C-alpha cells in the first residue's frame, strides 16, 4: 500500500483518510473490504464482521477460494501509512485496518474485527457510499 502524503500541520487523522489513502486493492481484496464494511452500522458496539467464502467469491471453485482469500487477508492486514508535516517536521503514522481477520476453510467463514481507532472513518464510509462506488474507489489505480 502506498503512503498518503499531506501538508497537514497536525497529527489528527483526516475524516476522509480511507478515501484519500491509495489502498490499491485487487478485486477480491476490495470486494472483501466493502462486504465487511457492510456489516457495520452506526450502532455497532464492536466493529466485527462475518462473511461466508461464497459471499466474497460466489463464482470461484471451492478449492480456489481459500487461496484467494488468504492472499486478500495478507494484503488487507498491512497497515495504512499516513505521512505529513507537523511544525515543519515530517511524521509517519501506520494504522492497521483490522485488529484481526480469520479465514477458516472448515467452516467456510471469514471473520474479523476492524481497528477501533478508525471507528468514525469506517462507519462514515459504510453509511456514506454505495458498495459498488466504494469498491471502485479501492481498486488498484
């Protein structure tokens, strides 16, 4: 994932961090991320999700699903990198999207917990964009 550059003079994360940060996700990663976001509501106490392999990859051979989801999991667990300036000095902040994510071939489930530090940004994304638009925003550019 590429770093986000900013001339901001403060360390507060921008509200549109997840839109501005160039995630450059592949199709499966973007689809998984958007489906997971769809599990969140503004009333969510915990930022958890549970999806089936078939939810994420409906048209993929059952034997290939785990391999594709494993690859997506590895990339989605990489932290976002937010960079900027504060009082004329550079700073770098790494923020993981998820605190955990599991894929289980036996149950056919993908489960996880989003990073609570990003709660406001995640809930805003989940409520503010149609899934197809979000997915296209996160695809590799």
